[in-house]
C-alpha cells in the first residue's frame, strides 16, 4: 500500500511540475503514472552507474554534478515517453529540482502516515 501511494503521489508531483514550470509538459494523469514509473526505474537502475562513473567530477564540483545527473534522468525519461515532454536541458534541470523537492516532501508524509512497526 505504501509503494502504491508513493507512486500515485509522485505522478501527482509530475503534474505539479508541469503546472508550475512551462518547460515540462505532461499530457494526462496516465502519462504521469507511466513517467513516474519510468523515472523510478531509471533512478534505480541507471543512476547508480552514472554516479559511480562520474565520481571524480562529482567530487571536484562538491556534489553539484549530481544535479546534472538528475536532469539527465529526467530528460531521458522524457525522451522515452510520449506523454512527457521537456523543452531542453535547463528545463530538465529545473523540472528535476522541483520533482525532487516534491519527492522529499512525499517521502516525509508517507513515513508519517505509514510508520514502520
């Protein structure tokens, strides 16, 4: 139940990103559900490999390069899906920042609503 609730809320967060920032377009709630799933898969499977490969650059930039990796994951999801469109790299960067902030808030709320026993 916890995973399903998080997935639905993250799809809503994608709709919020599209509403707040004109560089990101989500066509429907179904597209947002699919995009949230694809973003989750990309962040689970591909992001750790990219973080490991770019570790020297990340260390030199004091961790700021992780924002670039997040933007690339957001942009990759948009390029794989028809229902999610991103206007360019900067739109992906801003969209991923807003989405990440929403994700942090969602994680805090879910931990309060579904406490581990």
